[in-house]
C-alpha cells in the first residue's frame, strides 16, 4: 500500500509545518492541532481509498 504511506507522510509533513513551525506560539494550539489532525485523517483516508480502488478492492 504505497499510496497510504505517501498520504500519511504528506499529512505528517503538513502537521509538522502548521503546528510546530508556523503557529508554535499561538493561543489556539488545541484548535490548530485538531484541524491538523483532521487534515491528516482525511489525507490518510483518501490515499487508502485511492490505493484500494487501484487494485480493485474498493467498489
């Protein structure tokens, strides 16, 4: 499942850039982390669906 690895890596990079670098000293750290986690889960889900669709296991 190569696509899942790539999707998860992109989500992790997004999480790191947003949470640790751009908004490191924000007062809304919990909301930023929740939004980043949501983006990560959506990217993971879409990459999983794409990978399963390519091998014919997603109908």
